[in-house]
C-alpha cells in the first residue's frame, strides 16, 4: 500500500465491515466508544475503501475507463511532513 501511494498508484482496499481492520463500534478506547472505525493505516493509505470484491472491481473498471489516477487522498509525503511538525511542537513543549 505504501509503495503504491508513494508512486500515485490508486489503492482500492477491500475491507468488509466488522473485520479486523474496520469496525462499526470499538468500545471504550480511553473511555470513548469509537463508531465507524477503520485502522489508521488502511484509512490513510487507501484512495477508496469498499465492502466487497464486486465493488472494488466496479471502481477499478471506472478508474480504467475514466483514465483517472489516484483518487485524491493526501500524498504520503504531506502526512510525514505534518507528523514531523507536530512532533517538533511537542518536543519543544517537553510534553
């Protein structure tokens, strides 16, 4: 997934509801219930997340017909840069 994102190759992820990487409800995460949770790596590295293979095939065919590339999630480099800015802020604050 990371290789594809770094090269602007569309990533269509098949991730059914209530699978290991996608949950309708994750109870009591630091005292808070999370609804519609998707694993951060799946969420951050996917251009599209679908429930099943037929939906993925339909979307991939559409990408092929329309000549589209990546669907528009932020590039990985932007995310890394943001992380580094936040990390530096916390380091300066001695948090």
